[in-house]
């Protein structure tokens, strides 16, 4: 064993120990209304200027015929949005605003060196206006929307939509909640280079029985970053990257999901469908169970996803940890070029009817499962190549993982090109090479035919 490998193993054990001892979320929860959140909504948005060339003011006591100064504020956010220019800020006073804010049409774009800031002071509340529509639409580049309470009040509307040329636009430090359409925040129509950060997003629940997500990234979106949010109690996923609606539609690409707390949704923490170039890293995910539309996975990567990395996440209290493959449509390719590396996965349960697997790999190609720490799974720590949809798991590499618990690894018969090695297994656990169950690591090595370099953990 070389120095680099020894350091890699030490890193896994150290990460495992720290995650097992630490709380699920390092930030102290803050209370807002009847719910708790793990984000600080007073934190300023990244990139917000320290100085502005002009300040506009909006207040419930203002008038849209006023000058928009601090002494003579405007009444509506929409009126201020139509007046503001690059480098300027709209300061919105506390209170309730029943309107749809549309940053489009004749509204000015910000610039990279002079963004436009729409700033809520004291969490002013935007609620649905009569006649329907999204609460906030951003269709211009270099706009920062920060510090609002976006209360959809159970109506079938999105809270925030990004579409078109949205380069450099930011949604930050907002409380976004209680809608019943497809999502709280959505990107579509070629939206690009958007940062969604430090928001508390919850209770988007479509009825009857439909799924509504915290954040949904639709086809044609690109370079979307979802960072540092607390997303929970939605009937769908915390974050979903959707399939294209049309055969000629370009899949979403360049999605980054990092440093979030994702928990207690009706489906998954992260659901990646036909999307490309996705990174899922340093998130804490917990509280998922099998449902009619989900096996209770924290992370699921399926359909025709490609070039996906799942790295350094903490996953626990779910029906599965990470699942690659499974769902597909017709002759679509299976997921390809997926890396699952350096994750800590523990306390995975069969409650509700899931299989309780830490990592499950099904129909897919070129998947690497490396340097993960898995413990206390009610099912197998890993389930590999069982032949879901009658398709194989091709060219799968499983190396450097530490797996403990009663059930360690199960191998199916559909795994051409499987490579295993340098894994460490807890003593007394069970292996399975379908259909034979094995309790000896020596017998396991012989039966699997691919794991000679692995050892028993001491």
C-alpha cells in the first residue's frame, strides 16, 4: 500500500468519525414562525455591491406617484423595478406586497460591474396578486433578489422563475414557501449562470398526489448553482433536474448542488434525470422513505444522465443512500460517466418497503464508486449489477470503500467489466453473489472473482 493510498484511507476514517459525531447540520438552527431553518436570512448576497449609485425606496405607506426617495417612497415593487438602473438598489421596507414582480421587457438589465439589487429589509412579504402569475420572474442579467418572504399561500404558482439571459443573477436569503405548482424555484427557457443561495425553501406540495419540488432545473438551463440552502417538506424532491420535454430539446447542463441541507421530502433530496455535467457535493441529506414515486433514495441518477459527480456528502436516515440507474425510457442510453466518491452513508433503513441499500448501481456504464464510508444499512451496503430493466451495469469500478454492518455487498449477474479492489469490510458481515450468501471474506473473494485485494477491517 503506497503513501497516497494510506492517506486516502485515513481520510475516509477521519471523515467517517467526524460525521458520526457531528450534528447533521453545523449551523445553529434559527426559528422562523413555526419552523426551524439552518440558514441565516440576514446574510448578504454574494456579489451585492457595498455602494450604490442611487437608492430607490418602496413602502406600504408610499405612492407610485412619489419620487421614490426615502422621504417619498413608492408603493409597489413593480413601479421601482421599471425605474431602477445598473448599479442601483431598490430598498423594500417591511410589510406585505400583493403583486407579481416581473424583471423583463423594458426593465433594464444590470451589468457585471454594476448589478441591480432588489433588497428586502426586514423580510418584506410578497404574496400572490389577483389574476395569477409567478411572484418573482427574473428574465434579465445581473439582478440580485435578496431578503424577501415569498409566501405563495398554497396557490398553484411558482415563487420564483428564471428564464432567458439571466447571467450573473442571484436569489439569496429568501424565505420561500407554501405553493402547490411544480416547484418553489424553477429555471427554464435557456436560463443560465444563476446562483440560488442561502434560501429556506419548504412546503411546496401539489395535490392530489402530485410532486412539487423545492428547486427544479428544466431542460435548456445551464450553469445553475444551488448552494447553502435549507430545502425540506416538499411533496417531490429538494432539487430535481428534469428530462427534456421534446426530443430535440437540449438537456440541462452545468448544475452544481453544494453545501445544502436537504431533508424530509416526499421523494428524494436530489433527482438527476437526463442532465449533463452535474456536481453534487458536501450536502447533508436525510429523512427519505419509499413512496409511490420513489424508493426513498437521498440521491438518484437515472434515465440518460451523464458526467455526474456525487462527492463528500453526508447521507443518513433514508431508504437508499445513492442509486445509479433504474428508471429509463425506451431505447434511451443509461447513465454514463458517474463518480460516487468520498461520501459518508449511514443508518439506511428498510422502513416503508425500500431495500435499505447504501449504494445501488443498476443499468449504467462507466460508474466509479470509490472511497465511500458505509455503515449501519439494513439492506446491503452495496448492491451492484442486479439487472434492473434487463440491462447490465457495464464497466463498474468499486475501490477503496469502507463498508460495515450486517450486510456488506450483493453482486447480481449483470455486471460485465466489474473491477473491485482495496475495499475494507467490517468483520462478521454477510456477502451475496446471487444466489449464494457468504459469511467468509475468503469465500467472498473466490465467489466474486474480482475483489482479491480487499481486506477485513480491523
